[in-house]
C-alpha cells in the first residue's frame, strides 16, 4: 500500500512573501518526495507494506534496528501534516473551542505563542515544534530530527518544521524571523481546530 506524495494544498507562490516558491519547490518536490520514495522502497514486499504509515510509525518507533525506516516514515508523515498547518493569509488568533482550550491550558494565547516560539528556537539542530493533545491537556513539545508525537502517544494538532531546508533560502540563519512569520502569517487555525475536534 504505497504512501503517495500529496500535492501541496495551495499554489507554490501562495505563501509568499513568508515562504517563497523556491523554498516550497525544493522542500516539497525534493525533500518530501525523497522521504516518501525511500519509505515506499523500504516497506515494499514486507509485512509493513499493508499497514498505514501511522501504524508503521507507532509499531517501529522504539526499534533501534528500524531507525532508518522510522526516519523516512515519520518525515513523510510530518511533512504531509506540516503543509496542512499553513494557508495563505493565515496566522492571527484562533477562535471557538480551540481558543478556549489554549487559554485554559496555557493561561493565554500569548503564553502559548511564547512557549511555541521557544520550542522552535531552542530545538538544537533539526527538528519540529508541536502543539499536541497529551491526554486531556494541550502541550507544546519539540522533537529531534524525524521524531513525532504519534510515537509518544500524543495527538498532533499543529507543527512547524525547523529543519534548515524549511526556511534557509528565505531567512538564512534567522530562524526566529521564520517562526514569527509562521505564527503571524501562515498558521491554518481551521486545520488545528479540526484536529482538536477529532481527537
């Protein structure tokens, strides 16, 4: 059951100026496509081939002998999720149940923003910042390299890619500026709210 590289949910120029067409072309068409291809090649003809990619991630997360497969599976999934976390004219402040839950669990939206920015900025090297549902509580987490909340029993609601290939063409070494634009201009709060409602 091959995992297909999804098309971007928007045009390559749709996130400009925050994220350029060049970045999306390299990030989606080269990096993401590479993870998907390597994952499909690795599971082809194995007992994992009939499982969903989410099932594979959860099944092999703690198996050091399958670290290479986990990295490609998780990166394929993480990127698919990441594209949906952004939209043209995104950002701003969420509303409804999501806003209430953020205010309840973090104290305020501003305190959530502070925690999320800190997670992204302090993730040393490559990785991801996440908003997750852990039990009944919203939490901000960060993961190294390909790791993701599915492997840790959490429900991912929002992610931000902080691998350099996500922002270097546009921001060079200014990761905090990318994080500011991600939150201020790009976040698809409708997608995050849908994930919370489905959890």
